[in-house]
C-alpha cells in the first residue's frame, strides 16, 4: 500500500492547535513520514518532526506550536506527505486547511435588509470572511438576551471577504422581534463582533378573511433600527398614472397601460433622540466626553438608500407590517420647540423602485404577522 494522504481535520487551525491527518502507510517513526505545508501557490515547508505524532498506519497528528515556529501564514494551506528525505510531497491535498493568524477577527458593519421572515435571505456586510461556510460563523440572539445561538453552516453562503448571505430559519430565529447578529471565525463559541438590533424577524400569521389594520402605526424601523413611535398619523400618498389608448372612433379608452408611479410617506416621528437625529441627518453622533454629545447637520452631498418598516396593530393579537425596500428619507417641515417639548420630527420618505426584484414586488409589501 502506497504512502498517501486522504483527509485532514479540522479544516482550520491557529497557533497552538492540532491537525489530524488520515491516510495510508504512515511510518511508526515520525521522522520517517515527513509532513509538508505551504500557503497555496507558495513553496513547500517541512513541519518539524518533533511536532508530528504517530497514531496508527492511517493516522498522524500535527501540533502547531503556540509561537508558530514553522512559519504558517494566514490563508488556505496545502498539506502533503512523503517518505524520509523525500524532499517534497508525493501525496498532498490543496487548500485543505485555513490558517488564522492570532489577531484575525471577523467583523460586521451592516445587515441588509434589516427585516425578514423564515426562508428570506439577508446580506451580512463586514470583513475577514472566509470562503467556506463552516469557517465564517454567524451567531444570533433576541435583542436583550445574553446567550448566542450559532447559525447552521448550511444557511450561510460566502459571497466575498466582505459579504455573507444568511438564509433565515425558524430553528435559530425562534421568536419574532428584534435580533442581534454577530460573526466569528471557525472554532469560536461567541461572536468576534456583533451588531445590536440588526434584524427584525417576523412570523407570518394564518390567513384570516377578517384581517385588517385596526390601529395607527406605532413602531418605526429604519434600516432595522427602532426609531420610536409617531406623534401624529402617517400620510401615505400614492399616485399611479395611466397611459390611455383611443381608437379613431372610440369615445372611451380601449386599453390602458401603467405610467409613472410615486409613493410619498410623511412620518411625524415623535422621538427626537440624539441617535435619531444623527441617523436622519446622515451624520455621526459625536461623543465629546464629560457627558457631551453632538450631532451636526446641513450641506449633505449624497442621499443614502434606506429600508423602512412600519408596524401597526391588527386583529386577534396580530400585527401588520408595511415595508418599503428602498427609500430616500429626509427631514422636511417645521420642527417645533414649545413648552411641551419637541412636538415631532417631520420625515419625508420617497419610495424608490428596486429593479432587482420581480415586477409587482419592487416598492414594498403589506404582511400580517404574529410575535412570540
């Protein structure tokens, strides 16, 4: 039986970790079965024989010392074996182990969209992601809880080093409401970094012919962040133009086609927190120390697309969501300061068409849901 390497576990390592190599015809003397590694595409380097342990003719272990004396570099590693003084591997597997440097850390900066239900997908934006579902971990927890739940690797898809796609599933998202989302490297038991209130998860309610919205909108979420309730009623203006076709002898149109479509929403936001003002003016909330915080405004040169979620009470304990996929949101109107405090922060929302979605599903949606 020829000397051969067939598998290596686990698929990742750091300084101080061990790897198990499976194969055939390994020698009982570690020095007689040489182990090599290399960053994919680079030159082979031999593992110090003192760090190789014989288990059986079909199994060896490698101990990567805590000082990384052999010089493993971050990235995907090829691992190979050969007989004593062979000089280079006679059998090897490419890109089989990802080595993480000690200071490597996955980070998260955003989740898009900030709301969804089971089977929907969300994009996690960050850095340091690895192109294998089991090596970039995603953790979730209901906002306000302390225990994290690891999302199954089968529901994580690698897009790039700065983007993952997460499929929402009731196994992890077992209740409706706001959820924190975190990311980590393989082997971690909690996130390296997390984003609070990153996602609003809702569960669909059963069909009900009597389902109606029975109250005013009482919750506002912009990019998934709770912004409070409303000081007054919401005004949603919808305009759908029609292009009408007449024939030579017709007095009424014989056909009509949809023309321009506009959706404008006026939101009198009640909570004028510093966080809300910074978000709505599109600037940073500055911590000046000594209990001082500052929000600047005026002279913005760009408008950022946002997603908007409005929640209203429905019948039989249900709630109703009104969501808009892409919006431009601006402060527009009079902010009144009076004896009773700030009356409202007037927001003007212009819904934009999301051309990546199917026709009939490019502006937004209504959905009934129940929360646990």
